[in-house]
C-alpha cells in the first residue's frame, strides 16, 4: 500500500492540489474499516522523510509541497499542532490528578 499511496500523492503537489483521505481511500479501493491502516501508512511515509503535508481548510487534505516556502508553511502548521498537543499533555499531567482525586486506586496483588 505504501508505494501506491506515495504514487498517488506524487500527483498532488501544492496545497491547491490537496487530496482528502476519503478520496485516497476511494482511489486505493479501501473501505472505511481500512482508514486506520491508511493513516498508519501516511505516518510511516512521513517518518521516512516523505514530506506529506496536510491542510484542514479548503482545499483540505494531504499534499506534497511544490516549493520550499510551502514546505516551511506546512512545517510551521505541524509545529503548531504538536505544540498544542504538548499543552494538552501537560494539562492532563497537572489537572488529571485533580480529576481523579476522588477515585481510589486499586492495589496490585
């Protein structure tokens, strides 16, 4: 599947050519139950350095950058997303204990 996803995305360069995950599934002839596998495949390609960017605003979807400027913009969006997720994790660590304060913890036997 990885090679097929890569091949499709190579035809979607530039944010204006973004392709939705739904359309990717259709082109790959996958059903909704295989969506997780598609997301994992995209994550694997990214981890290998294939510069798959995403947009949540119109046109929404995945795309490859067509310029260094577009790559930088995509990286900035991704950095912002990661920072926001780190803030959520910090809040879980700090406030999660308060949320669970009334719960009795089980004892390991």
